C-alpha cells in the first residue's frame, strides 16, 4: 500500500539522516521489518468528536499503522483547562513497523491533515493522538516519553486502556508492580463518572450504556414478510399509504428506532434470496427517509444477515445493521459493516434458523457460554475493522435457547453485562411475543401475548437493556417508561 502523501515528508527526513538521536541502548527498537505493538490515546472536544476520531483511525490504517482493537469511547469532563467542552476519549491498539519517533511524526502529520490547531496547552482540540505505550519499552526524548508521563494519573486514559490490557503492567523499572486496572481503581472517582458512548447517527442521540439514568429506547418491529412468526403478511412493502400510517403510529406511540426486516428468521423458516429481500426493504427505507418528516430523528435498523442487503439498506438511509448471526451466516457482513461505518447489533445465535433449536445445549451454563461466544464475535468484528464503539450486543432470546435459558438470561442480564470485556456495550433485548411467553401463560396466539411481553420488557429494563425490540409499541413504551422511572435513577 502506498503511504498517504502527508507521510512522505517525514520519510524523506529520516532517510536523509536527520532522525533525532537516541541512546545506544535503544538501538534494538530502531525501525525494521518487525512489528511492534503500541497503544494510542484518542481524544476530541471540537466539532463532531466521534467523526474526527473515526477519521483518525481510518488515516492510521491508511498509513500502515494497523488498528487492531479499540476501546469504547467515553464522554469525559476536561482536566487542567476546565473552561472547555467535554471530550470524547478512547484508546486504540495498533501494529506498526515504525520506531517511536517515526510513529510520533506520523501521528502529528495525521493531526495536521485533519485540521488540528493547538491554541493553548491542554486546551480544546479537534483531534489528539498520543502514544501511551510502545511494546514494553521505556523511551525518552525531548519530544516524546514512553510510557506517557501522565497516563497513570488520568482516568480518561486508564479507563479505556483497561478495556484492552487490564491485567498488564507498566514497563519496568516502575515504582509499582500494579496492573493498569489496579492503577485505575486507585484513582479518585471522577465527577461526573465518564460514561460510554455508542454513536448511531448525527440526528440520533448516542447510546450511553454505563449511564445509570439513561432512558430505554423502544425499537418497533416492521416485518415486510409474509411469514414472520407473529405478524407475517401484516405489512406490505408495496403499500406506501399503509407504510406511512404504520410508521407515524410507531413514532406517536413512542418508538425511537424502527427495525425493518425482509426475511423471517423464526425457527424453521425458509430463506429468501438477497434480491427479494432488497426489493422488500429498500423502497420502504427510501420512502420513510423521503416522505415521512416525523421520522427525521428516528433511527432505522435493517434486520438482515446478508452483507449485500445491509449495504443497500444503509445506502437507502438505514443507520444500524441488526444481524441475528453476528456475521456468521455471511463472511462479507463484518467487513461490509466496517467499510460503511454503521453501528451493528451482534446477536448470539447458533446454527441457522432451520437448525438452531437443536443447538440449545449449554453444559457450562447459558450465561458463561453466551458471554464466551459473544466475545468471539466481538473479536471477529474488530479483526474486520469494526470499532468497539460501533457494537451493540443482543443475547438472542429464543435463538438456540429454550424456555429455561430465556428466563435465566432475563433474570441474570446484569451478570451477563458485567462479564469482563462486555461491561460497556449497549444491549438489545427482543422478548416480544416469544414462544416461551406462550408456554408460561398458555396463550397460543402470538399477538395475544402482550401482558407476558410487558413483564419481560420490565425485566429487561431492570437488567440494564438499552433497547427493547417490540411489536406492541404503545403498550411496551408505557412499560419501559414506568420501568425507567423505577430502575433508572
């Protein structure tokens, strides 16, 4: 890959022999073909902060500084210079062949290319890229110190760093043998507590999964299918008059997200082709975006496991990809989601809609096994280039799970959310009209399972869900509203 033009200047500088001098003891980390692991702090408090950080990560990749993993993003109050806007902060792990000073110059070139102007030290900045760690090396230069001099006193650095390497220790010699997570715990609690942020779209408020006062979003289900388990054939993709009325009713009833699907994924359902699925969902999305002004601030998610459908739907105006397979049913899904930069819901499932009921076996417990399998899907998403702050998780009620499993997830959702590595993700829960509700209540007709669904929605909110996916929007909005008043304080 040819390096971007803004890297050529420092490349010429180093090839001409003007590289800053290093102590001879540092010869072993001169630039060479070997790969080095570094951690870079990301920060912005000017303009579209998330967009700026995502542009910086993109430029890192273009410069062959491969972004391997990212932390969540956190909304933080400024330190040192207090009279400025709040920051978005995070950390990324990168892989590079650059030596420390070369890496510094590359980061500063990216900052300049993205329009950073430094007016005062520690003051407002559109983008800030700081080297925190470089392998396990200790490096000192008048322009750069590694590890970063102030990293162990900064919550906004340690908090995201601890998502990536909580149990590692600073390079030796150090004054302490504490791990990074132990350093974080020893800091005074920041006020206010930083909360994670998951962007959806410029018109839609970010999700703040660690904010205990957050409101639950109601996601309305719009199945443009003839065979979905509880509402198949109700909504026609060809009837725009009915579609408009349905969307307006959803919004008036309290929905903030509309989940549009063009293929049934009920147990035993038969798949349709990608062309048919696109023909069902894309005209509806375009119609909503072009002709229903009330939906301007409503997020649209596309319920699909096919990359081509997700791509077409997002081009038409969808904001979120909702993949029941978390990228397992289409190898192109995760790279596609990374390329188009939309947030993605990764749901836990095993097998396919045709085989999943035979795979509902969890000998080590449903919570540990679901957590472990979601961890693997998160890792696959990150390997494909999806940033951690773009991921929403779904434990997959009813998918490769039987009634006891579904109830255990509803009962122990707080435990699942607090599994190490899953703590800062938003969670979606989709209990609406599910079969286990019918088994418990004896209500055989899915459309009549409103009361049972209400109990599961309340339990989902109590357990920490950020989004509840429902058919009966008006009723479940009321349930979520009251549950928020009880539990979100």
